[in-house]
């Protein structure tokens, strides 16, 4: 920007200077965009020096623009000619050596006369067309008014009010440029068209597959609105407008009767109080994509300038509407994809009942990649997961689905949190340099009453103890997946029976108004203020437990995101109520490292199941433990240990000192062995191996009969709400 030489500029306040600079830059960008130009320049007129001084440049190198840094009024160049004549001027040729085919200049006219000029360097032959010229005039009028307003002078008014309409047209253009959704477009039309043009109502409808669908309306009786939906009918204004792509202006009911006799009964029936109409085709890419209908409660003569402006606005609205419809379509598909990839229900497990909330951003262009999950592991342990793929869009939502699937697969292998994140990191790294994700993977052990977790660039967990104590461990998270270098740090802490584990993504605690640390502090405050006592969830009725957790989720969301319509990031919240396994439901025994171990294991199983009242499972469990112990004796090494866990299922575990991996063999008919693990798989509902630092555990699970006296537990809970 060149220095302004007018007297008194140095005394202007900084806000006034910034406001004028913003106006100039925005106006010039709009002018260049409207004409499809290579770039543009904006000059302001200084009557004291009789010079045009360059104040803003867009898309033009400084060296080229310097030739027009200061111009005399009488010079034969486009901006000076536009200023002298007060009209749009077009000149062919490359005036500044930029490769342009021509230059169009438009004067900026204020209350006392010309105050400057826009110049746009054109890229192709011909142009600007009538619509582009009308838009250039509108942008120039808007810029001139804003400049005078920032200088403390009242806006210019003309008796015909054409200037004011042009200003409002420019304001609509600016609003449409920012509109993202179809509803944004409808809102912009309602704000910027109704009052300036004296209209009392507007209907915006889209045209697709031979039908009109209303997408927004203001100022119409509900009973009348259905007439603007459905298949096109002959002899109606909207039908002609869509067919010819030309506007229809009807100044009175008499004019409506004359042009469209079939509407006579409709209007006389009193279903609409309207007395004048402007039917505007919404055209984009050479086809009619819809119709906007402005209506008036009184007869309304349409002047030539008003007709021209409304026609131009129809074209602008059509382009914005088509862009918004494509966005809405993509956004809806992305949301459907994301919703399909997120869990529809959460499992109710003996060691944890959970509730979750997923909240898409209220504002923004795309869906996010936030996800959460609750995964049952062996020995009644539970994996709690939250993650966030950085970025927004269908690609990120799809990546989220891939990561969630990968977490399930790796969790089924009973991987430790650090190993699991290491494999996820490799997966994200293979997606490309532009893909990153954060993740928190935690495992709650109801037998050891511990929580073990690892972080990859993610907000830490929050724990609520049974006495109401709320805390979040201060740890140093590893970098996000895709940017980290394993190994990941593992954090383990004791977790009292009945504690809550609260996990969330950064969209819940971080925003433009606060950083993540402050948001985490607010989350802790909300949990404390809610007087949460996890003991209230400790009843045998898991239905009530789930309802209480759902209410707590709603409280947290409403407190941390009170104005969700203004949020710019997705958010996920997962709260789990943990339950330790009672000591009476755990039985652990050491076994000798010799062939006698199988017989001792069978006897221990028989005695323990009798004490638990599970004699019906004794025969099957004895056979399972015999095969597991025999497998250790033949293929692994001691020391051996047997552990039985009773919850809604019976878990049988055999530990040994070998890290070798058990595999099911395909034994031939003549083989004397090799069928042990096939038998284990056939007799158990689920089986697998879990690896410790210096040992492994082979485990099996069996359903406990309903008549065993153990409380029945439903597997799933509809405790997720996708807002």
C-alpha cells in the first residue's frame, strides 16, 4: 500500500486506518473475483494535489504496479478516464506488462463526487458481461460508502435510492461469499434483500428431477408454502421462469391474472395476502437450479434499475446455492459415513458400564475424525479408547474408521497400550505425510484394580474416585500418531473400585476462546461442581447405572459447550464407571512343573466350581484346563499358575514362563496328537493368549448358566447420543 498524502492522515486513529485498509482490500478482491481478472489496483483521489494515488494492489507484482503509483487526472489511463467520466471504462491491451488482455476501471463515487477508482486487469477476450458490470458497480458503491462512513461522513443518498440498492447488493454478495450451507444462503437473501428492496416475503426453492423443493422461506403463511413444492405445473410463473431462465416481475394481482389465469382462484381464495411478486431464476453453470420468489404486501412497480439489480442478484444467489448444495450433499454423506463408523451401542461389561456423546461441529465446512470405543478384553479387562484424526472431511472420517477397525484388531491380540499405539503409528505413517491422529488407549484391570494407558498427542484422562476426588495425572504425552517415534510411554495407576474414567477429544475442552489446559481445568471444575459420587452408579441395576452416566455426559457437554452452534470442531466424550472383581470371585493356584500338574489342576477346578455352585461347568472346565496344562508341559516351561475368574462368564487362565505362540494345528486322521487347541476352541465361547513381560497366559471363556445365581447382564446399552 502506498502512503496517503491527504492532509490529516497522520492524525487518524489506528482503528480508522485499519478499517479503511480492510475495506479497500476486501472491495478490491471482490472486484477482481467478479470480473475473473488477473489482478487489480485501487486508487483514491486527492483533490488537493489533483492526483490519483495507489492504495491497494491484488495479484499484481510490485514492480508492475509501481508504474501507476501516482496518476494525474488528465492522463489517458483507465483509472483516470473512469474518474473523469464517472462511468465504467474498458481498454484493450496490456497496460502494465502483466500479460493482461485488457483493463476495466470503475469509479468510486461518494456524496461530493468521485473519490477513486477500481482497475481490474482482464485475463481473456471480451467481458466483462452485463452481470459482471453490474456487480462491479455494486462493489464500487459499497466500497465508496464504507470509505465515507469510516471517515465520519454520512453515507451518500440519491433520490432514486439506486445507490443504496447497489450497496445492499454488494453486501449480499459479501454474505453469499461467506455462505457455506443452503440455509446460510437463504439467511443471506432474507437479511440483505427483503428490507432494501421493500419486499415482505421470500421463498427459495431448488429444482431437481423435475420437482421444486422449498429450502427456506420468510414472511409467508404456512398454508401457502406447499404450492411451491412438487412437480411443475403448466401455466404457473415458476414453470415459465425455470423454462426460460428469465425473471418475471408482476406488479399487481391484476397483472398476475393477466399473465397466469390459472392462479386467479388461488389468489382470490385468500391463501396469500401478497399483491406483487418477483420470480427470479437461480442459474448456475448455465442451468436453472432453483427459483427465488420475492413478494410484496402492496402493489409494487418495478423500476428498470431495480429489475436489473434483482436479475443480477438471482444469478449470484444461484451460484451460491449450487455451491452450498454440493457442500450440504458432501457434508451429509460425510456425516452418514462417520455415524456408520462410530459404535451404535456400547457393551455393558462386568467391569465397566459406559456412556458417550459425539457432537459434530456447529460451524465449519466438514465433519471431523473423532471416535471412541469400549472393547472387552480377556480376564474381564476393558479397553477404553478415544481418538481424533487431524483435519476435516470425508477422507478424515474414512481414516477414523480404519483406525477404529485397527484398534479392535490389535486389542483382540491383547496388546499392551504402548505396543498398540506403535502399530497404529505405523499405519498412520503409511497413509502419507499429511495424515496425523491423536489417541488415548487405556486398559482397566478389575482384578488388579489398575488403569494402564498410553497417550499419542491426546488430552489426558480424568479420574473421579468414589469419594468424589477428581484429578487428571500430569504426564508428558508422546507426539501424535504419524509424527511419533516409538516406544510410547506407559502410565499406570491404581484405581479404586467404583471410580469413573472420563476421556474426551480436544473439541470438548479447546476452542478459539480457550486453550486445552484451561479447558481441562474447566472439565475438572464441572465434575467437582456436579458433586459426582461414583457410588451412585454402583447398584446392581446396570440400566440405572447407564442412565446416570448418560445424564452426567449431558451435564458435562452443556457446561463445556453451552453454544454448540458456534463450535468449529467435533467433540467426543466417553465416561466409564469401573467395577472391580470381588475377591470371592477370584481363585489362583500354583502348579508343579511336571506331568502331575494336569491332574492337580482338574481337582482344583472341581473343588472351586463346587464352592461357586457351578458344578454344571465342571466337566467341560476340567477338560479345558487339562488340555491347557498339557500344552505347557509339552511345548513350554514353568512356572505354571492356574487362575479362575467368575463374573457373568467363567474365565480359566493358565500361565507359564514361555513366550512361544500357541497355534491350532491341522492334525491328520492318523496323528495321535495335535488336536488339543482344536478341542479348546470347540468347548469355549472364546479363547486366546496374552503376553506379559516374562510370561504368557492362555485363557478360555465359558458362559455361566442363568440358573447359577449370578445376575444376568445385558450385553449392549444404547448409551450413545450422536448430536
